[in-house]
C-alpha cells in the first residue's frame, strides 16, 4: 500500500508526522478539502509533468486554488508543460492518480514547490493514496519532499 511507503519514509528519515487516512476519497482538491475540513486552497496538490526527454518526471506542488501558467512554466523549464499520461503516472511518480505526493518518489522525479503555498501556515499534501493527507508547514514540506527549489509557475 502506497501510504505505507510514505509512513516508512517518514520514519526512516526521523520525521514524526501523523498521516491522516479517510474513509472517503481525497483524490481531488475538493474532496481532500472536505475530508480534511479545510479550504481547498490549503490542499497542496502535486502535479506531474514530463521532462524534455520524457523519461523522468517534474513534480510541482502548488496551492489547491492555483493553475500552472504555461508561459511561466516554459520560461523556467525551457519547454512546454506536458502533464503525464495516465499510464505513466504510477511508473514515473511511484503513486497512482489521486495519491501522487512529493515524498519517497523514484530518483527520476524532481520536486519543486510553488510559491503559492507560502501564504499558509500549514498545508495538506497527499500521503501516497487517494484517501490520505498529512498536515505540515511549508518548511517541513520543503525538507520532507527534498524539493529542488521554490518556483513561481502558477497563475
């Protein structure tokens, strides 16, 4: 179970984080906000994009109310934003659609955090399944995700 991968990752890295598991789906921003009991914008959604070579993945964690700005994406990454095809999500991210998170990803995944998250004291990224989340500060998210850097690629 993918949530166990995240739980073990937290333990192995000395991170004491309580993973929230729900009896309902949290696979979309709206469903996650309902399950957690928070505003949709505080859901830290992880978006998956191909690299230029299409053999690895760029994961961008952004606030739930934001969308990728294609111009900003192209300026930063030097290519057009192309989200992963459904059949490539699990092989490239390590997680199924609805549970993609920025923790314990394959070595071929690079995590970036969008500055849209910084307006919140805490956010709720998924924890490896379509019915889980974990509350953390932006600083904790940066450390736990081993993010490459903070970027500004959203509208």
